[in-house]
C-alpha cells in the first residue's frame, strides 16, 4: 500500500466551516473529498467521536 498526503487546500475550498474541522481529521476529510464523498460529509451536521 502506498501512502500519500492529501491536499488540505481542497477542504478549504469545499467547506466554509473548515476551521471547525479538527487538525487530526483534516487529512481524512481531504481524502474523502478527493474520492467524491463530500456530499456524504456535508449531510452530517456534526461528526463526533464517542468516548
């Protein structure tokens, strides 16, 4: 498996609340957007990790 860094600038262009995305999640969100999953993310009002 080849690891590659995502382009974080894509989430700045796609999400007006980009500042609300935690630093640890930004790479994952960018990869999801690059793979066409942005509509699935946009539909969620909030994504949280349960303790």
